[in-house]
C-alpha cells in the first residue's frame, strides 16, 4: 500500500483538478475561501472542479523537505547580504522593472520579513517557507525579473493571510478580494500559486460561458507568466517529490495552452493566442527545463520537469488533449506536430498501463508502477475515451473500454498454496491469496459461534497473505474462514473454506 499512498502525492494535484475540464463541463463545484477586507467567506465555484487535490496535499504534509536544512542555512546567509533586495536593484538598473514595481517588491518583502518575527509557530513556519524560497532563488541567481511578479504576489498573499488568519484546511483553495487567482494551501509550504487549478478554472468559465470571469482570470494568469528558457510557463515554487523550486508540469502547461487558446477564440483576443503559442516551447525543450522526454521517433511529455523517468498516464493523455485543442482551433502545424509526436508514443505505451483488471497510475522506464487510485483510474478512462473520439485509434478505444469495464467488475480473490495447510495450535498459519486489483481484503476465522480473527488491510494486486496463530488446544479443531475483497469502486467478492488445526505436540 505504500506505493499506492505515494502515488497520491505524485499526481499532483495535477490530475484530478482536470477531471471535468478536459472533456466536459465541470459536474461538481469546489469550495473556495475568499479573504476580503480581513474577513473570510466560503462559496462554491462551479468552474473549479471538486476533489482531486487532497490526496496530493496529504502526501505532501508528511513528505518533509529533503533540502530544508540547507535552505535554512542558505537563507541565513541571504539575510546577511540581502540578496533579494540586490536582485530587485539589478532588475531596476537593467530597466527590467520600473521604480514603482521595485518599491512595491521591496515593501512586500520587508513587510513579510517583519511580520514573520511576530507570528506564532504555524504562521512563522508557513510565511517563512515562502520568504526562504525567494531568498534561496535570489542567492542562486534565479530571482529574475520575469519571476518577480509571481513570487512577490505569492509572498504578499501569504503576508495577508498569515497576518490575520490561522491555517485553513489542508488543501484549501484560497482567493483574495475580487481576484479569481487560486492559491492552494500545502501544510509547511504556505499558500502556493496553483497553475493547474487556475487553468482548469479558466476552462470551466469557458464551458459555462462566463466570459467576464474568463477575461479576469486569464488576464491575471498572463500577468504572472514566466519566461523559462525560450518559452512561457507558470511555475511551481515548493519542494515536492524530490524536486526543488522552480519546476513546471507538462500537464499544467498543456492545460494552459488549451485554456488560453479557447479564451482567445471566445474573447476575440489574439494576444492570448500569442501567449498560448509561446507555451508550446515546453514540449520542445527537454527536461528538466521543459517537459519533453525523447522516445524513439516521438516524445513522452513529463508530468514533472524534475522527474523524466516517471511516466504518469493521465498527465500524458491530458497533455495530448491540450495540444490537440490548440492545433484544431489554430491550424498551427507546430502544435499539430507536437501532438503527433506524443500521440505516436502514447499509442504504443497505453496498453502497458492495463493490468487486465485495473489501470496503472504510472510506470518508470520498463518497471510497472502502482495501480491508480479510483480518481486517477477514472481520469485514465475519461482521457482515453476523449482521445478515442479525437483519433479513433484502437489503443485509446481499447483502453477506454477496458478501464470502463473494470469499474464494474468484481475483484478476483483466489486462494493458493495448501489451501491452507493443516496448522498446529500455537504456531502461525498463512492464508495466501492472489488479488486481481487494488482494494481492501478482509478475513474472519470462527468456530462454534466464536470469532477468533477479524481484520482487513489494503493491498495492491498480486500474491498476498494474512497470518494467524491458532489458540493452543488439547484436541484437534476445525475452523471456518472467509476472505472477502472490495475494490476501489465498491465491487466485492469472497472465498471461504475450513482449516484443520492440530493440538500442541506433546514433548517426547
């Protein structure tokens, strides 16, 4: 089960936020907290798909930060030399920012540093993480003028929140005043700009024909875009899964290109299309700068720029859907070529994510990874179904049909071994079984109206077992046992039998 829990972290928010926006109008609303004039209100935004991010957040909360000690050491040095203010001065001297921006950035930074020293433990930790991130980027020379709008906006929003409020719920989505930009709370990492959630919301406004909201949100997103090598992107600024900030996501990038292209068409604004076109470079640049992982005559598009070997199926499929939307609406051969290069590899590999009873969340090279949780399995199905409609390609259509069927098929629970072998009282005996797909398996052992064992545990597919130590008896006894399984979709199956237990052997 550790692999299954880990996968919740590695899909980053990134998958389920898109569940509705990639294929149809959002079916459910997400609760969003809004801080306005010192007061917090909550409302359900129909454009923001519900669910999905909490698994990633839960994993992050316990994942820790492998580089935090060195980061704190670096931030202490940065405080002595004030690298942040030095970066602002350099950007101003190079005319990359104007005097008003420089003054605003300095005020935000100084205000946040002063506030941190007055906060309690939680606020000091959360705001401090954002401050230290900016200091570390400044020390390494990566606090560029292009990154300043996003980073200092994030710092200001954290300053506003922690200066007046305590910690929201883990994974809470937060907005400020009349702004529609979404920040997400990751415990220990403060409020972070969430690119995928924002562009998923933009897709939601597009579907709902809420053009005023669409205009507001895409304008805000364009204002915090970052130039990364030769392309435009929206970065993530916290440690995650072995990656250090700043990093980018192929899935979020494709969704950005998709949403901006749609918005450009709906709002008759060619400048938005120009920004979308600038984002295509992420699929031409290799990781860790971009999302491209060359593969034969095509390419795989990485979910995380820092992890090219982790091949996450839902991230790849949504990347293709986003690129296909762009190519169809614009007729741009560059976008079509990028879709075709990824499509070529996805068709070859999608079958390897089919276990015969469920779908895999990811693969790493030639090694199969963990099975998808229910949310990601459904995304695998939905995205494969969408690509089936777009391309009529058999690999996508077959996967969509299989993944859909698995949602209603009962798990297979097959005992193996000596069924079980006759046991000896006081000695352990194993109830071995083969499970067809990820789920929860339970066992009960009883005799004479009394239950001697009743327990359950989560298991991934494969050969598994429960171990039980029969009570010490003076005579032989037969026990009834029952194994029962429930998969992630709620389908069930069971197997039952008897086990003969011999008494404790007499000493010679």
